[in-house]
């Protein structure tokens, strides 16, 4: 398995501002993902963070709103830009390990936008 | 849209009883994974079952997969209060990056 940490663990932000969430993994992984979990809902994939190239976004998510960086195989950031109360969610980083296909999740970042 | 549907949406049982949660999906998969989430925290990986497997065990957990019916079940035996959590199934699609698509989850409450 992989040990994943996220910073910050939670934050309260004002509308119109931006927040960058960091994800650090204890080993090199090929596949990293960012998910959103809105209150009381399941998880929705935002994008796949590709090392050395632009992230691949899912339908309904755009780079201007959720820019992602992946400078190396152990680190990624997700920025939530120009926030509104509708962005209040838990944001989770996830990685897939090599051969087994198991996918592991970080502890999440709980974001509240006022 | 969500690939999986889980039922029941909520389940409440007495400690010591068995809990069964079901997951159905729509398209062909590479594997199916079950997760537990306590009180809106991160997801804990429970078990992965591949499309060519029918049953897997891990401790008190038993997972079955029926690809002909596109369904899976998670059985927790001899439940404990600490098993109280939300349980999600997630399917890894065959196409593309095998991204995981999550079901809506089952909220399990174990009453002491």
C-alpha cells in the first residue's frame, strides 16, 4: 500500500479566493487522481494528474477552475480557484499502485467556502 | 454519472449480526474495490476483486462478484460497533486509465 498525506486537512475560505491542496506520497506512483466528495454524496473524479504533462479532466471539470500540477512521481497539487459556497466539499488525492491495481486515498481536505 | 448503485442506502443492525451490502454496475470492469469511510474522513481500502474472480475473503469480510449479473456483495460477519461507517464500491473500467467510478454508498450503523 501507499502512505498518502494531504495538506491542509481542512480550511475555511472566503468566496472568490483560491486554495491549493498538496498531496504527498511515500513512494513513486504512476497514476494519481483527484476526487471531490460533496456533502452527503459519493466521490466524483475531477482529473487524472499526469506527471510532466497536463492533467486529464473529467466531464464537468475544467482546468481554469481546478488547475493541477504534478512535478514528479510523488507529489501533486490541486487548486480550487475563485471559490464559491458550492465548492464546499472534501477533496481527496488518490494513487494507484503498480501490479495489483489497488487504489488508495489520502485523508482528504475538508473545504468550507463562506 | 455514477457507474454503481448500492443497496441498501442505509442499514442498521445489532452488534454481532452479519451485514450484507450490494453493488450493481453497468459496464464491463477490470476489477471492483470496496472502501470504508468513517465520518467524512479518507477512504480505507478494504478489498479488490478482479473480474475473473468470484469470491474473496479478508478477515471478517467476504466479497463476491457476479459479472453476468454485474453485481457484487460485501458481507461483514460478526459486526462490531467499530464497523459503523459508510461503505462504497468502486469499479475500475476496462477502457482508458481504468479510472475508478464510485457507487452511492451504504451507511451502516451497528447498534451495541
